């Protein structure tokens, strides 16, 4: 199965999206690929930071907030605003999540 995003090279979605069972996860990853495919390094670094933040949120059990972020971003909201707003709702972030939050 091959999908073509505007201006982007063909990507074998099955290989890129392995392990993603939910439509939300698939849509979110497709959005990231489209956003970063022809972006500069600053944008790509920002998205790497976002992925680390989501990983930390999963580790501390904030699954609903992870889904909220994914839904809001795929609905077209500003990634920086979404992450900032959702992260403010988490009281006990831990050291690593605090450091990542401050790097946004």
C-alpha cells in the first residue's frame, strides 16, 4: 500500500506504520511525516522532542492526555500550544518530563 502526500516521496505506509492498530495513531504519524518531510532541522528537532514527551507521558500513565494531544494536533491545532496546554494539566511530571516540557 503506497500513499502519496503532497510534494512528498512515496512511502510504504505498512512499513512506516507497523504496530499502529488505532486510526488515531496512524493519522497522527501520517501528520508528522507530512509535516516533517520537507521541513528544516529545527522543525524536525521539535517533533523529536514532542515524541520524547509523549513517551514520558505514557510511562507515567497519562494515556488520555496523549490521545488528547494526538486528536487536537491532527485536527489542525498548533502543536506548541496543544503540548503546552496539556502539559500544564499534569501535576506530577517527574524530572525528565519537566526538562522536556521546558525545552518546548
